[in-house]
């Protein structure tokens, strides 16, 4: 096959030109080349602009350097002010506290800080501290990669210098791109003016370590004051940051990231894990030897009796210490202690006074101490908190940090789990001594008995709740599943990790719970399955009680808004109300009757080590704990010669507090014009006043203090009553009784152990603890 002819194009002859180029002209510039040249020019201009901007920023921020000095920042700081709820309409909010960093802050020099502290902080916060020039570009890149891999902010890239600048400028609330660039530029410029040692020292003087400790010297005094004071060989006992062990240094360094999360008293497990992580970094980076590392791992954390918090400037130091922790979590320490915030809290001064008086009236001169927490149901706000008797002598807050065994006060979680599963309140169970195998217990048995081996033979869920029948609740709890009960308790508001051993069905936990979290979880029952928190709550997903109502910060105002989440169906909540009301109407909590609807549960641990009553009406949920704060002690005779059970002091304190609240409520309704005509025209026969229970029963000599029990109750015996039992609770509120008169304040007791009370192995008897 013949190929087609190929067309040949003749070359264009060169054009003559006068320039000696053989007549050739350069080809026209292509559009792509033009764009490339333009891009190069624009990039150069942009680079020049960036350099000019950075240079201008560097010149601008250089004027800020003197402001970063500790003493300059110390002098210009502004106290934050905390106010409470006004007690009457139209009144100004009463002042509650001042938050300052100057009261207990001690500035130290580089030579006065132990090398262990410096090494520990560098190892965990900025291990390239001595290599970078204020900004660690490698660290930023590494943090960016980790964030992308884990799809969250998993790693920080800021240096110690940048953290110091941010702290000194109190700029945690402003995280704009411009502010971050300004901080980076200032950090870069700062390291050209200051030595590394000065940067590190000034940083350690400006860090908040929790428990009111601002700066490293205050931190050492707060957490290790007694120990370090005796170790100073130079005789200068004023500065204690000189002599700090690797373990102590690692604990402090680990707390910088989150003082509350790694607090050795509030969260000893998390604090130890964090401390050990810092020690591992120190040994890996050659800062301590392997021998020192092993020795440090064995060192114990400071306990609640060893931690000495500075005295806050507060009318209610237990509450404000808890409030301060939340403010620091949300706004960071510099803004809280130097930024001049105006904070309105949820605390109600009238209810706070009522709580303190109810406790002192019942327990003055008796021996045990008490904690009380009151939460408003519709908002989740804490209205009263008694964390101890004397903050100056015992700053440990029982209400927020005292993990005590709940006993049968934990049974409502089992009850609600069962009701959700369709168990009828009228379902019957054998009320008798029972033994259950412990799952994965190697043949161990979980033995359950009722108090004094008293059984009813057959009990409905309704009667078992009123009488707190251990044998019924152990069987029911194991049937619905301990893991599911624990999950429900957490969803309702318990923050402490709940163990899943068989004894947990009766409140025998591996670690106890606090009055605050038990009150908050019960408020979910009061709300018939709705957990109420707020936008200013600092827990994850707004799932905790609220202390902050409003914060004003440099012209900006943040207000708390309720956050509601349904945890269990309303129908289940209604049934739970009915069953728990039976506890007060005819069960172990009869002393809590106040003339209107009340529901709740008593709790008493083995050998009367802890006693509880947690109850609610329409407006408030209140938890009362009674026990010895310094350690677990059995209260076998403190109730007028009889044991202290949940139905004694705790229920009576609850009763007195709530009667006072009813009076406050009625007065406020009248002031606000909220009383309707029907209430004003109530028959006088319904206006009866119920006298408060006596401070302690008076038992004639030789007479038994333990009346006989009926229907096989496993609760502790009802206390002898000095007056007739109140009538059955009416559905409507009645006129209030006069507020109980205060009694002299009881001397303070030392702090309680975290997690005191009965153990929770699951093989322990489930019946020795009465309710």
C-alpha cells in the first residue's frame, strides 16, 4: 500500500534587522511566562511586606517587655470580685470574696529554685527550651501533625517563653490569630533581651498550681511546706523552693497543665500517673539517674492533711475554693487572679446560713461533723455548700472532695435501672439471707444479710425501697447488671468512677462519692430524668452542677444558660418519686417530713461509719452527710447513746434546713407578689407548724434505745421521737415553721480520707451496714 504524501513546511526566511542579529526578533512572551513573572514579583512584595510587618510588630512589642517583669505584673494586677445572690428583691448582690494573686505570692530568684523543679518543668512543658529562640518551629510542626492524625488538639506547640508571655499578658481569653502572632513575636524578642534562666524563673513565679498557690514558692509551701522547711541545710527557712525532691518537682510540673485534674487530694490516681509520666521524661532526658527514678516512683503523694492552702479572702471559703477552681479551668489563672473579673455566683446567702445553723444546732458538742449541699432543681445551681467547720484549721472541702461510702443512699440508681428495664414496683422478691457467686471471683461468694437478720419473707420493690431491704436490692442489682447501674449513675451526675463489684448494689464502692455529686445525681431524679447543667459549667459536655451565674470581663458579659439532657424517661422518674416518697412517709426517713411532698433515701455504712440522707422537694435537692472528717470512725453511741444512722442526724439536719427554706420561699413569694388567692385563703387547720426534731433523744436510764422493727427492715432502728410523728405528707405546701435557732459552732474536725468507708471487693458481706 502506497504511503500518503507528507506535507513539508518551508522555514520562514529570517528578517533583516539593523541590530546585527541576522535579522531575527525574540519571539513574543507567552502568557504563562508573564503570569510566572508577575507571581514572582508579587511574592517578593508579599515577602517584603511580611518582613516589614514582622519588623514593625517586633518594634511595637518591644515596648511591652518591661510590662512582663514579675514585679510590674504584680503591681498592675487587679483583684477579681465575687458576689452572691441578693437575698431580697432590689438589693445589691452581697460581696462574697476577692480573688488575688498577691496575698500569698512570693517572688523568688533563679538561685532559689531547685534544679529538680526546673528540669521537671522543662521535661514536660518544653524539652527543647535551651535550643529554640522563643518559638519552637519544630514543635509547632510536630503538634500540627499529631493534631491531624488524631483529629483533635492532641498536642501543644507553645514554648515556655510563649506560655510566660501569655500568662503575663493575661490573654487566655483572646486567642485570635493576631494575638498569637503578637505573643510569638514578643517571645522571640524576649529571648534576645533576657537569659534563659530569667525567662524560666519569671515563668515559674507566674504559674498557678491550684489550691490557691500562685508561683512556685507558694506551691512548695502549699503541698510540701512542712517537709521542705526542715530540709533546708542553710538555715534559711523562708525560701523553700530550694530543697525539693525529684518526685515533688514532678508532681508540681505535672499540675501546670491542669491544677484541678492533677490535684493530689482531689484526684490522687490521676496525679500519681501524671507525676510518674514527668519522672519518666526526666530519666529519658538524662535529668535524673535510674536509681533516683525508682526512688521517686515509690514516694507517696501529699495527703489532705499535708496540703495547706492559703487562707482565701472570702466569707465562704469552702464554696469559693471550689468556685475558683472552675474559674481557673474556664478563664485561666492570670485572668482570674489579676484580670479584675466580676463574678456572680449561684450561692444563696440565706440558704447558706440556714445550712450552717441546721448543722451546728444538731451537732454542736456531739463529735461528728457534717457536710450539706443544696442544688436548685430547675437550674442545677448550687445554692448552699457546707464543706467543713473551720477552713483555717481544716481547708479540706468534704462537700467536693470527701469521697465517702454512700451505703443505701446508692440504691436509687439500682431502682431506676430496674424500673427502666420494666420491673414493676409491685414485683415481689424473697426477703431472706442470700448468697451469690462473685463473677470471676475464683469461687468467692457475695453474702447478703439484712440488719439484725430481720426479714419479711416476701417484699415488693415498693416496700423494699421504703425499708431498704438489702436482700431484695442485691438480687435486683445483680439481675439488671452492675455495669449498667454504674453507667446510669454516671449519666445522672456521679463523676467518681463507680466500681462494678457485687457490693456496689448496696453502696459498697471501691471509691466513695462526694456529697456534691450525690446531690447533683439525685437532682436528676427530682427532675424526673432530666439532668440540668449550664453553659458556664466547666465539666465535659456541661454535665455537672453550676456555681457561676455571670462573669463580666473587660466589658464582655457571659451568662449561664441551662443545659438539659434527658437521662431516663419521665414515667420512670414519676414512679421513682412515688417509691422514694415512701421512704419519708413510712420508711427510714420519716424525720424528713416537712408538710409537703418529699422523696429521698437514707444511707448508713457498715458499723455506722458514714450516715446520709439525700432528698428533694419541688425546688431543691439536698444531700447531708454526717461522720468523722479526719478518718473513718464508728458512730455507735453519738446519737444520745444510740448509733448514728441515716434516719437520725442527717435526716433531722435535712428537715431543719428545708423548714427554713420553706419560710424563705414564702417570704420571697409575698415580696414578689407570687402568692395566689387560694393560698391566702387556706383553712387554718392546714397551717399547722411542725416542730423540729430534738437535737438528740433523751433516753431514761435503763430503757432500751432500740425499739423493735417491723416488716423486716434492714435499715437502722428509727430514733426515739420526743414528739408525735408528723401527719402524712400533703401534696400542697403548708405555711412554714419558724427557722431553727442557731447553736454554738462545733469545733472543727480534721479532713476525711478520700474514699473512706467500707471496701468494695464484692465478697464482703452485704448486710452488716444498716440504713
